[in-house]
């Protein structure tokens, strides 16, 4: 039987770039004992039932997103109570992944149940991503665009989850390059979630081997929308000394990048305990280095004063040699400085050309997206007799957000003939058509009042 992996953890969840926090998370370091609780950076042996990391992000723009994410976390956490984790769940990789997906589907059902009790909560939703560290593996399950990453100093950063989003679909089908996905105006539109009235949640799950040095990162899109993958990798690699340091580095870098959403970060590292202790001991000696630097100058001064105990130099140096050395050094530095300056000029010119070509490429991509968005609006975009009022409201609010994105993109592109007023008129006509459809449907209780609610959603 292989020896248990040694793990250390850290986490943080706050409102960050928004007034209210709609994110929630859960960490349990030992599911054999409890489904909750951990101590930051405490090195522990992975128990027989493993450790659980979980992040849920309440859907932005939906009602009571903070309630949805809380219900999601609570439901999944309860399903990982020690007494419920029976031997059949651990039979093989498929059974573990299946249990995780069932937990997410159960959370989806509970969110919908909660929404049905209160009209103010109708349409609320959440994403979910979870990592189960078990044996020598990590099992990952998710629904939505909250992510799971793995970092290893030898292999860099890799995504273990795959976004359920509109932009990721564009990348997958070759309509958009991965490099441009980060700046895409519609990257916040997700295609799967918990609480979606269009059907039961459809989570995915995968399994990966764990190695010493691996850092597992779970995060809401508040982090991945403000930092590119390369920036996340840099933040972790520069602060790998502890998970608290990694957490704080990601937090600070996201803030400096101008975060605009709630941010949740959950980290787990597979550690070599002896190496970690040695590194900690070495760091405890670091504060002694500043006094040594302060003493360096007196030592140089003391070496100029002859004493009886001072060793004599093997070969005396004539007074002319230092002057020659200084002259040669100054000349060398002039040559080096000239070369560096020339290289900077060359690189600068190349960089400008690169920037211009890149900007042109990005603008073409944005223009194509602008035209695509413009053509997506139509007067019958909402009209359906099969839409319930809650779903109609959700789709209208999504279209209004898309309209805001369209206007922002129009400003960035400095379009000569703006189309925002024409698009606004199309959306308002579509809203009115949907209201008329509901008004004409006598099977809907209070259909006239519901129709008036729909009309109030028109863009001013």
C-alpha cells in the first residue's frame, strides 16, 4: 500500500470587485472525520476518504445568486458526510466521478426547489467546481465556468476543468483563438449551470494522478477573468513557499489587474514534508542577511588598516595597475552601453510593428463579433408560447446585458454609424411581442399582470 500524500491548504472568499459576495466555498481536510474544516498551511496526511475542495459562484444578474451558491455548497457538503461515503463509492474511478456528478445534480435540484418557494428567487443559479483529493489522485467535477487548475514547478500550469461557456464553445469549434478568448466581450455567458430552468444540470468529471509538488487551484471566474493563465502561473511560481503566500499573491495580483467580480481562491499542495521542513528552516535564517550586508563596509575599511594579525598578500600589486583596471572598466561599460542601446532600439521597433499587427488582428476579430451580435437581435427573439414568465424574464435580462456589451464594443471600435438605437428599438419590440403573447394566453394565471411585468423590462 502506498504511503499517504502530505497536503497543505489555504483559501479566501470575499466580495472583492463587487459590493456583495455571491461566491461560497467549502474545504474539508479529512472526510473520514468531518465534511468541514481546515487549518491554513498545516501539513497533514491524506485520510482514507480524502479531502474535499468546493467553490460555487452565484450567477451574476440572476436573483439571489448568493442564496443559490450557498444552497449549492450546503447540499454538496452534506452529501460528503463521512457516514454517507460508503465503500461502493470508492470501487473505481468511474464510481467516484459518478458520485461527484450526482452531488452536483442534487444541488441543482435543491436550488430549483428553493427558487420555487419564493418568486423573488426565481431564476437564481450558480456554477460549481469541486476537487476530491483521494489516494494518489485528484477527481475534478464541474458545471459552469468556475475552474480547476494544476500547477507543478516542472510542468507549469494546466487547466483540469473545461469551461461550459459560449466563448469556450467558439474556441472549441475553431471560431475564436484561445489567445483572444480572455478579452472577448461575451466571456461571461455560460452554457451550463445549477438552477437553469431549461433542464437538469449536466456536470463533467475527470480524474488525474497527483505528484509531489502539484498545486491544485479552484477559483471563481472573478480570478480567471482578471488574470490570464500565464499570470496565474507566475503568481503561484513566485510564491510557492506556502499556500498562504500563493493565495495572497493571487489575491493581490487580481486586485491590481482591476478585478470586477467576487473572487474565491482555494489551494491545495502535495508536499514533500522533509523538503518543506528544510525550506522552512532555511528561511528562518534569512533575517540574518541584512546585518551581514551592513557589516560589509566596515570590513572593507578594516582591511585597509595593517595589523600584526593580518595575512600578507602573496604578490604585492603596484599602484598603477588599479588605475589601468578602472580605465579599462569605464571603456568596456561605454561599449556595452552602446550595444544595449542599439538592441533596445531594434527591439523597440520590432515591438511597435508587432503591437500594430496584433492590434489590427484584434480589431478585425472585434468587428466580426460586432456584426455577429448586431445580427443576433431580432423582433421575434423572445416570442414563444412555450416560455414561462420566469424564463422570459431571464432571457430578456440576458439580452439587455448583451446589448450593454454591444454598446461597449461599439464605443471601442468607434463605429462611424452607431446601431445602438436601432438595436434598442428591436429589443423593445421583441419584449412587447413577448408581453402580447403572454397577455393572449389565458392559461397563464394573471396573464395581464404578467404581461405588464414583461413590458417594464424595456430598455429606457
